[in-house]
């Protein structure tokens, strides 16, 4: 099974997709194409938001772990 890409690389790829979608919207000829591009843009932006939120969650877990170790050390002392 393949490993996941680092979050920075995934965000860069998604940002590139977003740029391509913006270019596609400019050259879209009918409303159906424009609406499909809007849907794709919403999905890409949602994925970017999820990656950012996951990074925040990882930081929060790290901080909580440090606090638990501090409490454990104080209890042992």
C-alpha cells in the first residue's frame, strides 16, 4: 500500500488543481460546464480545509500529550 504524501505536498497539488479549475471556468462555454467546475472547486477547497483542520488537530493532540506528561511528572514528585 502506498504511503500518503506529506500534507504540504497535498496542499500544493490541490492548489494547482484549484488554479486549473479557475482557468477552465474562464474558457467554459456553457452554464453546465461552469456549474460542474463550481462543484469541483467546492470539493477541492473542502479537501484543503480538511487537511488544514487535521494539522490543527495534530498540534492540539501534541500539546495535550505534553500537558499530560507534565501532570504525570508533578504527581510522581
